[in-house]
C-alpha cells in the first residue's frame, strides 16, 4: 500500500479533571495520551492511511501506556526510540461558556525534549514514505528537539517526501531561549503544505494581515483578511504550494464557529462555516483539521476544495469527541460534508 | 500547646482505581502526600497543632496540594517557587503481585530549595517538636544541607527531634551513599524509626549477622548518644494483600514488644510507616512515662491505616484506642 505518512513529535499524558470540574475540585483525573502530531497520526489511521508515529519515550509503564495508545489506534510504533526520564504531562481544565479552558504544562526534561539529533535513523524511517508531518511544537520544547526536527525535515526533503507543518504557536513554550523566528523560518522553508492561523504567522514570522482587520471574536470571521497573510507566507516560503488556515470564531468556550481557507498561490478557496454550539472537547481541533487535510490532499489530489471541505468537516466533528484524538471515520465526515448536520441517530 | 513541625516534599500521587495496572488505567485517582505530610495530617487528626514546611510551584497543582494540607487543619509553610510538583505513580499490588512505584519527581519545586531560603527560627518559635525523614536528604546534597540547617536550629532552640530513616534505594542517586550523609543528621535526633537492616547501609553502624534488635539498637545509641528511643516496625510479608505487623521500642534499657496484628485484606499500605510515626509521636507526648502504651497506640494506628485508601491515616484517637482495647472484630459501630 502506498501513501505512507510519518508524523514526528511529542506525545504526552493528559490529566484532566472529570467533566467541568476545576483543578481545585478534582479528586481524580481522566487519563488521555495525546499530542499534536500523534493526534494527526490517529486521524489518518482512522481514515485508512498507513501511518507511523515517531517520538522518544521513557522506558517505564507510563511510556508504555503512550505507545499502547498509538498501537491501539492502528498507528505504527516501530520507529519509536526509548530513553530519557519521563513522559511529559499536561493538565487540562475544560472550560465552559465564559470560562476558558486552562492548560498547565509539566513537560520539561521529558524524554522527547531531551532527544538529540542522530537518535533516529531517518533514512530508514522514510523508506516508502510519501508524506512527513511535523509541527511548531517540537522546535518549541528544546534546542535539541529543534535540531532533531531540522534533521528530519532535511532528510525528508532530500528523499523527496512531501512535507507539511502546523505552525502551532504556543506562548507557554519557547522558554529555552532559541531564536524562534530563525528556527521556524528555516524549518518551514522545507514545507510543501503550511497550516497556520493569523496568530501563528504573526508570532513566528511577524506577518500581519494588510488592510482588513482580522475578527476572531464574533460570528463574522472574515476569510478575506487572511488572503494577505497567505500571500505573504507564499512569498516568504517559495517551496510552499498551499497555505491553509482554520477560521475559528470564539463566541464562548462552549460555542465556536469553524471554517477554513486554502490558498494555492493563485486562488483562495473557502469552506462553509459550521456552528459548533456545544463543544465537548476542543483540544486537538487543529490536529483533526490537519489529519483531514492530509487525507484530503492525498485522496483528492486534483480537488483542493474537496480536501479542504473534508478537513473542516472532520475537525468540526472532533469538537464533539472527548480526548485529544479525532475518532471518526471517512463515512461520518463525508456525510457531514454532504450537508447532513442533523445529528440524528444513525440506525 | 506548642506545635509539631514536619518538613518534606509533598507529591502528587496518581493511582489507577482499585487494582488496575498502570497500563490499564483510563483514569487516575489523585492524592497528595509524602512521608512528612502524612505524619503532619495524622497528628493534626489526633488533635495536636501541626505545621508542615515544604515548597510547591505557583500553579493549580501546588495550590491544590496546600488545600489538601489545610483540609487537615495543618498549617502549611510553603515556599512558592519552581516549576512543578513532584509526582509518583503508584500501582496497587494484590496477593503475589507487589505494589509498584514510578517516581517522576526530578526538577520539582522542592528540589530547588537551598540553605538560607527558610526562616527556621520563625517556624520553630512556637514549636517544641521537629520531625523529618530520610527521604529529604536522599534527593540531593543541597537538600541534605538544608535538612542539617533545620536540625541545627531545632537543636539550638531545644526542640525534640524525630526522624524516620525511610530508606529508598531508588532515591540516593546524587553520588553520595546514605551512610555518608545520614549520621550527621541522625545525631540530632531524640527519637528514631528504623530497622536493623538499615544499620550499616543508612547509619554506618556495623552489624553482625546474628545481632538481635537490642544489641543493634544499643550500638545505635552509642553512636548517637542523643537518642532516647528507637522504634521499629516488623512486617511479616505474607504477600501484597495480607501482612502481619508488630513493633518494638528500645529505650536504652529494655526492648518492648507490641502485640501483633494480622492484616488479612490490605486496602492501601502506602503511608503505613508514617501512620506508625505519627502514632508514636502522639503516644510519647501523651504517655511520656508509659512507653508500652505509646507503642501499642502506634502499632494500632498503622494497623488501621492499612484499611484506608490514600497516603494519610484517617483514623481518630478513639478508633485507635478501641482497637488497642481489643475491638479488632471490625463490627459496625452504632
């Protein structure tokens, strides 16, 4: 089977108080294992794409749990390397209505953040692989993981593998003192497909929309404003063939609007806007978009509109699913794309 | 009444519910605890005024750990600094499968404490007892030095000092052996909880293979002349679900032995030693001239702890006295 995909990044233990309890009320935590790149891998595996997740895990029960979760979802784990002290953790308090969700990171000195270039045999990993995906989180956690990421991207590029990234700016990371703009610019210059929103573009590359202001707080998220961002991105990164952004309108922590745009250097494609009125779990929303997009671009290579519509519908469904990963099938996504948003019980 | 002060690192404990293995868990029960906080909470439950000295990060987990301490009416004296609360994962054993601990406590807030950061004089000002354990000096040389700083001030101010040797082979990873560090700390103690197996490895006191407890403990008192009482628990490890437990006390003259309890269905054995420690501190304060009663109280306290989930012994003085008095039938009290 062709079209093998590899994603690379950190999987973490997510500890979240049950339901909508605050941290200070919790006496147990729901356990989920996830991370930007592993979530994309799980999405792809659900859509039937052969996919391998590469990371570094500690040799203890908690590291094993993370690997077992990948295996359970049908993601390849043979290229995971073992070592280091600990699995990174993030604590998540789920928001509701006017109370936003809250994340406490506890990921310093994780096995993945201590990864060094040379630990992974990328030539072997990329054998028979068509697509490599990384995100802006990996270079944000430590200098050595930024170096390992660059090593991966260079190897993929040399072997002619299509490269995608989700810029994924995280204000709470980037604490190690690396030059964010220089690191991200070099890594992104190898990419064919770039996913990022206006905040990612501004924080990583200082790119701001010209003319129209970007409105993200109400119902009316203006796709036109992103055209300028996409055009500037294409100029800065000539290898990029497509720049994509999600359009999230945050009416409250429970109600978001959701759409996407794709710019291919010539035209700007848009999707319909979904109303997600009762969010169950928005963590991994962007990852589910990326998973849908990679699937769409691989499956409908001549029809970017269809690929984009698939990505938006997929990630719309993710907001209804607890946990980091999007546990939906191609049929469920295409049904929503086809206009059936009734949420009726299928029987 | 003057206060008891305990000092140590409070950890987040994550445990799969009931007897699930770590690799089966889809949720973790959440507890906060550590040897010294467990002792503090238990003593407070017995009605003694207690302070607990520690360090936690400026985030929701640090705050939650202090809230737990406060819920037991223990006064937290916490340095708020650093990045993370230490964690340990604990998988409950059963029958022939032993319990399992995975530590994840490096780079914790507590590990960033240094000499000079804590105002011991102010803390000990209204106290007359200081308790520490061998876990703190096992974490780093800096923490061993901080422990010594506390002990020097406590000694100078005339506090009674107790310690639980609490030897953990998985700790002591910073290049010093326990017996290179512990003797300088134990010499300040009036009361020590330890076992004869720890004689050489922790205290550096030689022990012959056939030496009995009274011989070994007499040697400890020669090496550490400030010691007045040495206590020890004896676990007859049937398996992870069922233990016999008893205890002994050496007061420099005679070796007292407690009655033996059979604990046939262990709910949670974490914190059992801490429950004993709190029991003996309470016992020696309450019955200063009756060491046998103090010892019986402590062993009954730890016996009850085995029936309680979590790190902390949620047993009251009355419940412990009832068990000491022979009410071991576990009948519903009504």
